[in-house]
C-alpha cells in the first residue's frame, strides 16, 4: 500500500519547502500549506491572520494584553505549519476569540485532507494530527543551524545576522507551540517515519528518498 498523504515538518532554512513541492509534483499530489490556513479562516469566518496567530504561542506581554481585552498580533514565520504567506496578507490582526478556538478547525482541515488523500501537507502539526493514519508518511526535514542560516541568507538575500535570528526564532516558536499545545517534542524521531538531514543529503536525493518511501509504504 503506497502512502496516500505525505506530511512534512520543515526546519527553516533546511530547503524543506522546495523538497515538499517537488515531492508533490513527482507523486502528482496536491500541495497544501498556506491553503490550510486560508480554509480554516474561511470556516471560522475570520482573517487568515487570526488563524496564523493561533499557530504560535503568545509571549508573556501578549498574554497579559489579551486578558485586558485589547491585543494586536502579527504572525511570525508561520506556525507549526510555518509556511510563508504573502507579506501583503500578514498584517496586524485583532484577536476576537481565543487562539484555542481556531486550532480544532485547523486540525479538522488537516485530517480531512489526509482522509481525502493525494496530498502533501507541510506543517500545521500534521505529523501529530495524522499520527493514527496508516497511509500517512510523516517526514522531518532538518539541518544544523549554521548550514540553515547560510541557505536562508542566500535564498532571501539577507545578511547572516538576520538569517541567524530568523532561524533561531523559528526553531524556538515551533518547539514551544508543539510542546505546549500538543505535548510532544518537535524533533523527536519517534514522531516521524523518515528524517532527512539536508546538511549531508542533497535536496534532489531527499526528494527521491521521500518519493520512494511513499511508494513503498507497507
């Protein structure tokens, strides 16, 4: 039985987004990342920015401001889904209800896509939401902070200092939200069927490996 859905968790700067798109193309699956955020927002009747905010753990000051009933938040670099929506879409959003109210909607969208099949899903805690689906192949794309910083700086045309900050902040955000909300360690190999270190494995070979694993899933 081949995999009907591939879930990818991607460290910033690992090249994982490019790998995910190529895997979708090779398997002729649909690619889902920002689309999940958009669909969840549509179902909730809110801006996608509010759903983005639901996929991160707010800081202490933000939590205090929420208790006072007036807080504006901007998205960080995604959430567990951590795709990168257009900057035009990532403006300040005022939370009208708790972020906790959006997470079940995101989960339903991910599970439904998993059940529908022929999908490559990036982020959105899909490795957790699809953990009981035997036809799901769960993959982690990772690398060292130094190599990811180099790649991110090259891809975005930014200096190394800024790239270092983005990599560090992204890692911290993802670790915190998955630990606090879903109670598992993001980089725990037991959450995945396959992990690929792009420091050592070229991106094209990573694609080939994932495609082969998806086709050979027992």
